[in-house]
C-alpha cells in the first residue's frame, strides 16, 4: 500500500469499476458492495442515467461555484426544498457532509447568538473543527479543543446506557428528563440540538420513534433549533420514510436539515436546508467554491429522479425487511452477535464477547476480512471499539443479491475467533 496516502484500511482494495451492486478490484476480483461506497452509491454503481447526465454536463460547463446559477443547481434545490418538509425552505450546497453540518452550526450559532450546542452521545457529524466538537465519541474526533460548548444528551442508543432496560415510552420520558437536566446546567441560550435520526458511524442505532419529536417540544420552549443530520438517513434509506426525521415528526419538521452522501450517487454533494429566516443568517459573501458545481448537480438531479421513478425507498423497505429477517436467521446461533438491528437498507450486527456487553473488535475485524475474501464488502462502526458490522447497500439491491450477501456473511461469521 502506498505509505504516502492516509487511508482507513491496512490493506485497501484498489477499485477499478462497478456495475449495479457490484465492484471489481485491480486483480479482477468481484465484490458485492454491501456498504454502497460509504452509503454514497445510493442507487447503483455506474448507473447509466447518472453517467450520461455527468458526461453531458461536463461537455457544457464544469464549474460555476455558488457565485452563479446553473440549471441543474436550480432544479436540485427546488426538488430538495420541496421534499425537505421544511416550510419556506432555502437550500445551500456544499461539497460534503462535514461542510453541511459546519454550515448548519454556523447558521444556528449566528441565529441564536450562542456557541452552546446540544448533541447526542455516540454521535458523528464530521471531521472539521466545529463538527468534531459535536461528535460524541472521542475516537472519531482528534481534538478536545472545542470552539463550541457542547452538552451530550442520552437517548440516541436504544440498547445501551442507563435507560436501555426501559420500555419505549419510559425510555423516551427518561431521555427528555435528561435533556431538561442538561438545559438546567447550560444557563442562557443554547443554539441548537444536532442529531442523526439513526446514528451512522455510531453503529446504525436508533432511538424509539418519536424521541426527537418529544425533544422538539422542550427545544421549542427554549427557542432552540433542531438540526437533523440526514447525511446517512436521507433519500429513503430507512425504508419507511424519505427522511429519518419523519419518524419523529409529531411536533413538526426540524429547523435545519443537512444532507450529503447518497444524493450524488458518489459525486460530492452536501447541503443544508433551513427556513429562510435562519438561512438568511448566511452572509451574502458566504461562497462555496465547489458547492453547487454543475456536474455534481446534474448527477444529483438524475439520481434523485431515478430514485423516485423506481421507488427505491419502497425497495429499501421491502428488500431491507427480507434482508433483516435473513440476517437474524444467519446470526441466530452465533454467540458473539449481541444484536441484529435495522431500518430499511441500514442493518447493524453488534458483536460482543459472548454473553457480555463488552465490545469484540477482533470478531468484527475477522468477519470483515473473511467477508472480503468471500467477495462481500461490509462497513464497520459503533462507539465501542467499532464492533458493529454495518450493511448499507445501494437502494436498488435485489432479493437475490440480499440472499447472496447473507450466504457469504454466514460463512464469514464462522471465522470469529
Ligand atoms: N454526518 C454524518 C451522520 C455522517 O455519517 C458523516 C460521514 O460519515 C458526516 C456527517 C460527514 O460527512 P463527510 O464524510 O461527507 O464529510
């Protein structure tokens, strides 16, 4: 491996091409991509509709920045604003999820004139100075020199922590009480709560439905904004809803929504949607040089159209449901699998030392490696030593491919030491 590159894996795979739900490496090996890039390849690899839109646009104009308009940017902004569920919505495009959350935090702190933020334990929001400052797990942030005053709240993780044994309604009530307690300590204005509806890097773990809606009521009383980080949960990934926040909608939509990953099918698009009153806090000179690039926007428009026309959200619900049942069956006799959980095409297998709550990173590493040898790419995450195997294929996954992946995984689970 080239030692002049900073990379995630010790033995990274050099990818050459992809098609549908599969990718190939430089040695000619074929893999079923059960991680969809990093939830970036939302529809399919090398989707002809997206490839053509990119090529056509590249032949006209590649760059414009947010200084100027371009037709695909207008179209994508219109569609995303309408889909967001946020009234009087305005969109600002960035190039990554980190930058989207950074912008959301900038908006909220400016709007509320406060640098106090609420975030969830076990959260991940990106790699910039502000976003690591609201990331609950120190393992994923490299600094403790936060420019923000952040308070971490319980509730995002259903199966661990002090309320884990409680039934859903009591769990939510306990998390709301914790939120109130934290607010009592905050003194003065808190700008926003930032939360992932289903935590991604945290190991595909979700609170009971309605928890953030219950939080919303408290936030409203204090004039605190709700930022829903939909970087992993947007575009129908969770099956039942187009956005993750819609499982928590009883008191209305979030004030700010951030997105990235899947919308460009691998092209780098991020963005923020907010009520215009909040978005107007962005100074007129807030430019993103590469945000809203015509080529990435053209990919986004084509990708979103494909997703909607082929009801990939419905596919995520149907095939995701079948896959989850199959994974549960495959894992039933494996003592190291503490939990199999999932929503739509977002499934997590939490590995612990058998019979305990202790994370089992060696097991996660062994299964990841064996799956790769067997032709299956998985993701890894989870706040406790990244011992959760994460499954998030492109939303066009077929039933046969779900079965193919489950069979390889069944073999790979035998490699647990
Ligand atoms: N927010 C969430 C929920 C994420 O999962 C990620 C990345 O994994 C980010 C933000 C950061 O996005 P990016 O890596 O595009 O900067």
